[in-house]
């Protein structure tokens, strides 16, 4: 029997504006029909009353390492499933599990675990592929990445990673000539290349864009900052239209005022909200491990013993609330930062990232305070508050 669900009465977020009241008919995992105003009478459907709620595309998190004690680097399908279920409680319907700077063996094990669970139902958010953050980064700007494993891109190793066929995003430092071939090769394969953990200046960025660079990893963090006479990495990626900027909108990694400036500089179609969440996310403050290193979580901050920020405990719904406050913008203008922009960047926007007929029924319902009430992945309700 075909399952049919009708979401009726909610305020529906659409590209170019919202429907104050609208409805969606979900059939076979897709949005079969939708419209503005009161829902038509359709017999034999399961009805979800969305009155007083916002209806928008599920969040797509392209940079996220872990949660609830699990990490992409566990190299474990079970860990990825637990993460997927936790993220869905916060409105995420698709994500890219993200690897750290580590040995070849550990990164490869993590990629293999991702390939085992991707494109399969997880009971939570869908796994679309993998994001490799490092290991081809700058020693000086490593942040919380492990310096023992920082290196340049060797052909044999890097091609083995790409040949898994599941890497959708690779974050590297483009200022090293040894990494240039990889920018070209990854771009040629349709993998998005992002500048990360870097000392690249404007000339390095311009050259890398020619080679295929299209994204900036957690903009402002682990890169050279903006000075009015030395624009640094930040000035270059803000000014370069070819680059989409990731932003950790937790008010910790980037001051709320600067969050607003990023949105102003790039425009609402060139910023992708990410969480960069790590394994203690969803757990109480306390002492934890990041691989074999100690970290402490206090008031939502994740810190190495020397005080370096080591990822976040952010969730996508909280990021959305923070960017709305910081930029003083309504949901109708800001929602693409949580889904559509990522979908466009990764070539998924013909079936994900917006509410439209024929699109995947990846949907989140938010209450009037923008807290998640319901998450649907491929037409299945995976979370209900
Ligand atoms: Zn990260």
C-alpha cells in the first residue's frame, strides 16, 4: 500500500517567499503535490496538523564529526547510525560525516564505514557521502587537528581516498604547490574542494579558484584573518564570488556581529551553516576524549587543554536560531543557509534543499520559537517532539 501523508496548515518556506498557510501531500517519499491556503479534502491520508508551525526543508549539515559519544573516526557504521538519529532530533535530514587529520589507515576505515551506511535508511538523517577535513592542511593553522598527521597530498594516498567514490567534499590548505594537483583532480571528479586550516593569502586563493576551489571551511576559523591592509584568507574568500562560505553559527567560533557581516558580505545565497559538532554533542559538560587526546566541554565550548577550540556542540536548529538573531532576519530569508545553499553547492538541488513538487520529502516542522517539532526523511517521520 502506498503511504500518503498530508501536512496541512503550516507556514511553508519557499524559494522567493513564504506561504502563510499551505499544504503538502507526501507520497512514496516525495512531495507529490503542494499548494497555498487550506488543504483540499484528500481521503485516506495520514494528516499532520502544522497549524502555528513553520514547514521547511530538512537541514543539510556538510561539516559534522560526531555526537552522543560517537565519531566519524570510530570507523563504525553503528556510530554513524547513532549520529544520524541524534541529528534528526535537531532537524537535520542529510549530512556528510567528516573525517579528521589522521593516519591513512584510520581515514580509510572511516570512509569504508560511511560507504556501508550511505544511501540506506538510518532511522535518522541520510548519509550523502563523506567530507574529508585534512590531512593536507597547514601545521601552523591546524587548530585542533592532530599535528602528528598533518602532511601534503601524496598522489598514491590521496587517490586511494578519492577512489572510494564516496568523498563529496575535501578541505585542504591550497597554499602548498604539492596540494594543487589534488584541487584539480578532486574538482574534475565533481568533489567540492574547500580551503581549510590555512595560511593562504589572496594570491593563493585566486590560483586555487582557477584550479577548482569553491568553498571556505568554517570561515574566520583556522585561517588568516581580515586586516584592512592585509586581507588574508578571510578577505579573499569573502570577496571571491566563486566561493561558498561555511559558518559555525554558535556565537562562540565567530562573534554574532561578524556572523552578520559574513551574511552581508556573501549574500544569503553564498553562506552554508554547518555545525562542526564533535562527539560530546548532546552529552553534558565534562571531560571527554578526541581520539587519544583529552578535551573538556564547558558551557557548550569544546576545548583542548591549551584552550584551542576543538569543534562545537552546536546543532543545526540552534545555528538557525542564532543566525536569525545575529543578522536580524526572518526565517523566510534565512532558511536557505540551512539547506538550499548546500544542496546547490553539492549538485543535489534537483531533488533536495527546497519544498517543491517531485522533491524528496525531507522536511522539518518548527514551532513558533523555532524548535524542532517533527523531522521527516524521505517521507518517513524519524523524530517527533
Ligand atoms: Zn571540522
